[in-house]
C-alpha cells in the first residue's frame, strides 16, 4: 500500500471506509469488526474517549474495571472492597527498595 494510503481515508475492496488499515464509521471514528468505537490501538472507548470493557464499564489506568460510580469490579461484575484494589506505582523506587520490601 502506498504511504499516502496509510494516512488518508480510503474505500477498501469490500466498500468499507478505512484509515491506516482500520475501519472508520460515518462520523470518522475508528471501529472494530463488530462496529464498536475503538481508539487507534483497537481498544474499546466510550463517547467521551474513556477506555471501556465489552460490557461498557470504565477501565482505569491500572487496568481495574470500574462501574458507573467508580467502584472497582471483579471479573463477574461484583464490587470489590477498597482493600482489594491494588495500585502498584513503583516509579522512583530502586530495585533494592522493591526487593527489600518483599523480604520484610
């Protein structure tokens, strides 16, 4: 495919609108094969551009699934107690800090 085709929208052989090889709907949004709006990496997003799962629940930056009120959910959709939500932010710690924490 010519380089210009990778950045400009085009109609594929099946009549689908595409840009960069990805499907595009009539509003210019990227969509998956099922018609769900996705970001450029193919992850589902809502109308506000927030990352969501297939059930429409928000996904936070740590990968936790959240309900409409912001509570973390387990894989079955049940709310998790706050003590069960893990947030690992190891930025700024040395390997020695991290290994020492495991030995304590």
